[in-house]
């Protein structure tokens, strides 16, 4: 059993990067062929991983018109379809319904940024730490423990905010929050973070973020503590101008400055389904 029992997944984005597919579905419902041979929406893959890690409450942050789409997934197929399923698929359908009972919805009325979406979960978490997954990202572990299990186990050791990390190529820095810090173990998998710069230029990264000749940045999973929500609350009091948005990374930068954030190198890979090239690579790697 892990200390963390709650998870949040923001899913309310406009998904303009997958136009025109976004006219008929959400990014979380893009299909993948999983290792079990089933074609399933990305969101279901994420939820299975959380369920297997014994997460008890999963908060989906969705748009105001999106709930019927999720209800259709979790309420079960009609009797006619169910009768035609084979035994294994009937068992899997029951698993989907079981996962659905862990789901709670938070409606994001306005798309005011990733930080705003995350902040909406504050009152439901009641100061408990939670794991945050990205609704358009697919995670694949390279070891027995899932990517979710890896970060939850690290939180069990020490109760800090955690940013899951991966090694980045220089050409990809423009797409990721990139970090700097000090290694906490000989294996160089755990880091005390000192700095985070969102999508840095190569020049800035070379000057401020190199660690032993390498760059490290967001893998796409986080453990958020009440410290992060306190910083988000401060951001929410700032008026937005000129299409600005409230960003989670701004809050994380402030918590890092307080010396309260750890980094964990994940033994796995992640794929951003909103990035067409990354989505192409999904099936080559599953």
C-alpha cells in the first residue's frame, strides 16, 4: 500500500494540435494498441495503471460538455453487445466498470491554463498529496514496476513534491521543463532540485542546466503536495492579461526555490499523443 491514495488527470484542453480529430473526440480518447492486444483509449491505459497501484480516488478534470463521453466509457456496454463479447472481454468490461467507480469529475468551465486546471482539485484533495498524470501522455516502464509505481515508491521514502524526469536531447529542450540539481544517490536516479526552466533556449540550458554534460527534464508525472497548491493559490490572485494562462511550472519553480522538490529518473519512456511524431512512435514501442 502506498501513502498516496488520490490522483488527478487534467483533460479539458482544446486539443488543437490534433485538428481535425479534436472535432470528434478528446486527446485522451485517441486509440492505442496495448500489450494485451486490445485497442483502447489512452485514458483507459492511464487509469489501469493507477488502479493497479491501488489509487482509490481518481479526479478527471474535464470540460463542461465532456462528461457524457466518459460516462459512456464507464457505464458499460448494452446487453446486446455484452452477450457477443468473449469471456476475456466480458471480464475486461467488468474491470472498466470497477475502475469507473473510482472516478470523480471536476469541471473546468474556462480553459485558463494547466495550473488553473490542477488548482481546481485543491478542495477535493484536502491537503493530501496526489499523483498527477497528463491525460494525453502514454507511459511505458522498462522494468517490472510501472512508471506510476516507481514515483509512488519514491514518495513513500520521503514526502516531498516530486517531478518525474528523463534525459533530454538538446534539440528537444524547447518542448520540456528542464531542471538542474544535485544527485542524492550513486546510481544518479534521485535529485534534489535547485532550478527549473520551462522550455529553455539551448544557450540558457548550456549555461545553467547541464548536469555532468547531460540535460534532464519532465517525464510527464508528478507528485504534488500542499506546497504546490499554496503557490498555485498565489498565482490565481494575479490577473491574467493578453491571453496569458496560469501555469503549473510557475508554481513548481517557486517550490523548488524553497528546497522542497525532488526529481526521480523514471526507468521508462513517455509519449505525448498531442505531438504527432511522438504519437507515430507509440505503436513501434508497445
